[in-house]
């Protein structure tokens, strides 16, 4: 796992680095930690998907952690950002950049360690779930696609068209019932119409007759089932936020 720590106080970087390294060693996980003393230094190094997890201080000289996170989100919507701060004043700002967690920099090492270890537990659990893959045959070639990368699957006569988050399309000979059987056990996937199954993690807008997904894909929603489907979507979003403990890390 690649982790970045962005903080203008070196002692805080050292403190957090020690906690993370000890946790990862005790739980037999490899980790590479990169540290930065300013948001500007971090952004100069940053590229999409370089880090699994970013611990970002909010109050820094010049550019704040919130401002830096907004720039990150312009390039990367998936990297997990955890804010570390001494105040609860920016919780709504954190929501705006889809923060994974918001932790208070407690002077008590054990309190901070508990919060940091909880975050690491959740990230490792998420990475395990994201590791699930589907194997398909495209033009005679076997291809593995991570469940997390699938934006939607759509039936096309005797074929299934899969679209991933990089907007790649894969056409494989398979029935819709077969793809449903593979995906329906994963809570991320929802059948919104005949022959269409979507990954709810990639929804950008939900309307009465259409669902918009990342990449600008507009797909029709079964009008008769719209209320039920929307309730399932809302329940999923709520359960996801609850399971992540979003904003719940503040003590």
C-alpha cells in the first residue's frame, strides 16, 4: 500500500509514520510511506492513483489541506483522503471533497492510534473487496476486470457489453442472467432496467427516468420500479457512509 502524509509539522509526520508502520508490520502488510511538508510540495509530486491513502493536514502555511484536496479531486476521484486537524470547523468542506475520514489530532497517542488503526482496517477491508474480479473472453483473449472498475453491464442480444471506469468497452458472449449471477452477490450492483446492471459507486446523478454514470453514460431506469430502485440506491449510499464511519472518526 502506498500512503502519503502531508503535514507542515515534521513531528506530526514522524508520529503518524510510526503508528502506521507498526500497525502494518503487526498485521503483515507491506507499506510505502511518502511524506511532504506542504501541500504545494505534495501536488508537485502527485499523479492520479499514485497513492491508496492520503493523510492530509488541514491547517498548513499557504495552501490548506482543503484547497489541496480540491485540486486532487480535479485529477482523481478515487484516492482516499483522510483529514487530520485540531478542529471540527471544516467537516462540511471535507464532505465537499468526498473525504474518507476526518480525524482529530488528539495529543493522546493512544486516542490517535485508535482512530488511525480503524482507518487502516477499513482501507484494507475495502481493498480486499475491490480485489474481486470477473473473468471474461473478448476476441479469444481472457481478460480479468475488477468488480470495482465495472461501471455498467448491458445486454446486447447474445452478448454483454461491459464498460469500465477508464471508459474501455468489453464485448463478451454471455447471457444477461449469467452476468447477473456473477454480480448480484455484490451490494454495489443494481439492475435498473431490463438488460442493464450498474455499479452504484459510479452514479453521478439519479433522475426519474435516467441514471447518469461516470463518463457521462445516461442509462434508462425502469419507470415502474423507479421508487423502489431509488430507495435501494439511497440505502446503499447510507450503508456505505455508515460502514466507513465517515466523519465518525472525530473524537
